[in-house]
C-alpha cells in the first residue's frame, strides 16, 4: 500500500501545488493526488468559491508549458501523480450540459499531460440548473452516458476514470459503484475508490462496503470523523447527525482494522489522506481549528506508514 498525500493539504498555502510537492518529499509521501478547479463547477458563488484554493488545477488556468514543467517537477522530486479530480458534472442536459462535458474532456487532457494515472470525475447528483431535480434513475443514466463520452477521451490518453463513493450522489455506496463500473465496461480503465468516511456520512458500515467491493478496489481515501447528534460542526449530510473532523487515529473509524480488511481482500494500492475537504461546506473558521497542515502531513504520514507496515508484516 502506498501512502498518498491529497493536494487539499495546501488548500490555503500560497505556494499551492509546489507546497504539496515539498511536503510530500519532506514527510515521505511517495504519491500525490491533486484537486481540480472549483471555479469550473456550476452552481452558486459560495459553492464554487468556498472550496477554491491555491492547490487547484484546471485546464483553463494552466498554460501548456507550465503543465510540462509541473510534470517534470513531480518526477524530479521522485513522486508519482495518482489522480486529478474533475469537479465538472457530466450528467446535465442541454447546451449547458454539453459545455460541461467539453470542459471535462479538457480535464482528461490536463490529467494526461501531467502524467496522472486517473481522472476522478465528480459524483453527479440529481441537481440541474433552472429545473426540478432529476429522478435517481435519470441521474444515474445521464451520468453513465456522460462518462462513456469522457471514457473515449480517457482511453485515447491512456488514462483511467476513478469512481468514488460520496454521500447523496449517484454513486453513494458500493453497489452503485459496481453498477456504474459495469455500465462503463469496455470503454476505458474504470477503477473504484472507496472512501470509508463518506460511507459513514451516508450512514453505512465502511467494513461492509469494503466487503461488498471485495478485490475490486483500486484506491482508498482515508479521513476520520466523530458523529454527533447535535448540529455543532456544520456538516449534516443526511440531516440527522453532524460530523467533527479528527486525526486518523482519533475518530469513529478504525483505520488499522479497515486497511487490514482491505489488504486481506487483495488491496495493495494507494491510500489517500484527506487533511480537509472544503467541498463539504464547513466555514473557514471550522478548518482553522485543525492542526497546521505541515504538522498533519508529518504526523498522519507517520501514522499511515506504521499501520501499513504492521499490516503488511502480518503483525
């Protein structure tokens, strides 16, 4: 298993992706994973601007020469680029939806030029602009069709599409991930990413979600939270509980047990640590209460390496 540092670690650091690379080298993360540009996502101003950070990359914001320079810098640092997140939906109808899918194809090109293994598309919802929400089935079908279009560009660029579970979305659980992977069969490499905390947000059992995916998991996202009945921590994804972000070894999820279970099922891939996820909507004051990002990069890297070494040695 390979510890992987998610680019949100430098969300509010003015050196951005360069700082992600520096912390990855300094604190022994062999792989990095980067975020796409929230300004490219549709929706209200706060939805697009609150998650914005210096670590973000978008095809309309990175000139061609800089792409080659960044790829070279990552390689010279001895690092690998796992993935680029694409925040542009592919399931919207009409001319607006067509423009979104064209921008998503530009994300494929950007990810390929940076040397990423995967593009991770947004987990589409039933939302659409200026109209009533889609049904769950329509949202799934439109997402599958949009991803098929994206897959043709991904295959041409030797890039895979990585599907992640996310609360209140088209792929909110293991079964839906498997259904979407099956719907895209034969189009390009299609991988599955399990985020245990996202499953917990959806009020599912992360261990059961792992079991249902078996040996089909390509990437695991790790973060930890505590669940509370009071709405004190601003994030209530299902409207019943709120969630407090914690270090990996202090929340409700037992990551040693979960990673050991994944390893026993055959998983030996990247384990991506999410320091924060501003897309969850917590205010800046909330994230300011967390440890400094450099401290988190060091301490959580040490924790993950201990856990992985223990699992792989059988101790």
